[in-house]
C-alpha cells in the first residue's frame, strides 16, 4: 500500500473515532489538533500533528505552537515534544496519529508535572474561550445572507401582502405595455 492509501485509511479512521469529540479538530486532511485536558483545566495543552507526503513511513510534524499553549513554558513544551518523538520512533511505518493523541492523554500528568499555571499573564479562561474548536466541519461554509438596504426592504414590503408573500402575477409582463414599447404586427 502506498503512503496516500495509508493516509486515506487513517483519515477515515480518525474521523469515525473522534466524531463528536470537541477536543479533536481536523485543520486539513493532513493536519489535526487535539486538546489534552478538559475546558478550564490549567494543565490542558494542544498538540498539532501534520502528515508529510511520505507519512507513515516518515515521521509526522508535531507542534505545540498553537496560541492555546502560550501559558506553557518552552522547556515543558520541548519535554512533551521529545517524549512524543520517542513514541513516533516506536510506531514509524504505521498509522500513529491516534496513538500519539492517546499517548499524550495517558501521560498528561507526567508531561505537565513541571508546569506552573499561576505564572501566566493571560487568564487561562480567556485563552480557552478563544481556542475552543468548533464542531462544524471545515468543508461546510456558512452561506452569507444578502443584505438589503432600507430602501430595498421598503420597496419589497410595498410589493408584498400582509403575510409577506408577493401577490399572484407580480412578475407577469403587462402585454399592452410591452406591445406599445416594441410595436405590434398589426401596425404594419
């Protein structure tokens, strides 16, 4: 099986496993984020895993550069990334995104033992509210409603009846007016 086939299978598996999980977010078909810890947990952190073209034969790119992690010291981030890199080396050649997220969940306390959340300048509650993933899939875009001016709304209201419906025949062509503008065959 080629790398692309492996990636497609893993993508399908991740979507089914994490369906409805607010901690998981698919940024693109090859990039994923997972929040380790609950909302409001001062020791929660966010891991981003991005697949390379040759993944899973080569290691994915693991990042903790998300704004959500701004309260975590760079030393703690480096420690977490080093431990995740060890897990990558053990699982090289197999689909490992789920394994990495679960490994991080299982070892969260060990990863964050040197993290002291009280030193942050930005309250954690503000960061969580900004970074909370949406559950709407990225492929669906919200349709933008057409904005009407006051004059357009007034004109539309004048055309409609008390129920907001246009009267029967509102778009019919006035035959007499049309013939007077274009001329008729009888005039010849």
